[in-house]
């Protein structure tokens, strides 16, 4: 018997966006577009008759804004929501508010060339819908979804940095922590970082997120954390009490000069369909920090970071994966656990301890 299709409701005031998204998702065999609405009030009429598995939601709309609508949904009937946001500073800030309110993913749209951009991003949109349908929203449990087929060309971290020998430089008193996460990671990172005292090891973090969004995300985390959080710049020194977030659209790596570690921000091809890639960060940490490091992989779809965490373990690092019960999407941690890359499996509320105590 064929599995149930993922039902999707589109809410966007742009007729072009609704048309293109409906065409893309409507052509996907395991997805059914149950309807499209030009604003949240029209959407509520549809929701009164039928409830979807996933909602794709714009944030800037007439009559009722997307944030207000999202909060209403999450308070009444928590549902996986994907934010379809403008690729602007204002759009980034609003979308981060949506992620804090319970949205699971962001799909960006430019102000010009919209139709072509959305068509080029079709695979990303379909993957996001499938991941959202499988998301554990507010601990409601997973919904069924079809697996995401891997593209024919999927580059590994070899495209950026050769694998190390397994023997990193000698141990120093400088300890660093590398964290990788994706879907659900914005909320998870906030939970972990706000639990840390001002004195803690320096951190380098990859959160899969579009360009222009990571700077606003880092600023928001910085405003609620005791530690300093900011977007990484090339050659930044990795210092105790500082967390560096990989810029969207760039890879983040760690290098070492003497006893000190520095961030390296570079261009390069997508690795595991991502830039920044967790595998790229973890491989660099394995190569240049080894047993001086701790690697942590958290909620997210796909397998980015699993092999890199294994390389960190083989280089002597402590390694941790988030447990299934506390993940929004148990994809990345699950793949790392399958590779025996994680020494410990920890709930989200415990992960800050792995940062403080190796």
C-alpha cells in the first residue's frame, strides 16, 4: 500500500510565489498541496476544514503578519512550519523571530528574479518539506515522510581539505569545541549556549543557514548569552568564552599557529549540499586540534557532519551526538551514531556539560 502523501498549505501574499511553489510541490509524487492562501486569515478558513502536515509561510503579509499567525498555530496545534522569507536584513531578523517562535526551517526568496530563483531552489524546497514533515515539533513525535533522495553529485570534505593522518599536533592547554547542526538548530543552540557561564572553551559552530541570516542570528544569541557570540571572520582567534558562527555561504575551518587556534573562512563548493558544511569544520578540527577538541553534532536533516565526527574521534577528540528524543530532526546525529562516531549520546539539556567538561 502506498504511503500517505505529505499535505502542505502555502501561505504567501505573492501570487507568483504561490503559483511557483504549488507547481514545484505539486509535481512531487509524495507531496500534496492541499491549498494556498494569500494571507493568514484566508489560511485559517482552510485550516478550519483540513489541517496540513506542513505549512509554508511568508512572514510579511497584509491583515496578519506571519509571526502572529505562527504563534497562534504553535499555541493551538503545533505544526511544522517552513518560513519563506525575503533575502534581506529585515527578512533575516523577522525570520529569526519565526524560528524562535517554533518554525523549523527557512527558504529564502530574492526581491527580483523570483520565479527563476524558486525553480532553481526546487530540490531544496522539496527536501525542506520532507524534513519538516518528519520533524518532532514540540515533542509531538515524528510524522512519516519519504526519504530524501541524494543528488547524483554530492561532494565530501575532500573537495575542501584533505583528510589528516589521524595524528594531530601535540596537546596544549587550549581546548576548543566544534558544533554542527541544521534543522531545529537555532533553538537547540540557544538552549545550549545560554546555559554556559562566561568562562568556557572557545567554540566554532556551523548552523546550516542562508547568507545574511547568520550575522543576525549571532547578534541575537549574543544578546541572550553570558558568552560572546558573533559571526566568524577570517583569522579570528578562537578564545575562551567566545563562540564563532560560520557565515552563511562560506565554509568555516580551524587552523593552528603555535599553541593558538584561528578561524579560517573560505569559499568553495557545496559539501554534502551545504556551505558551510559541518564535515569541513569537523575535518579541520580533527586535523589541527585532535585530542584538544570536543565535537558535538545536533539536530538536523541529512548526514553532514557524521564522517567528520568520526574523523575527530579517530584523532582523539571527545565526541557527542544529541539524542533522538530532544531532536527536531534526528538525521545528522543518527548518521553519526550509525558510524560509531559518538562516544556519548546526550539530551539537549545536558550538552552544555560536554562543553564544560571533556
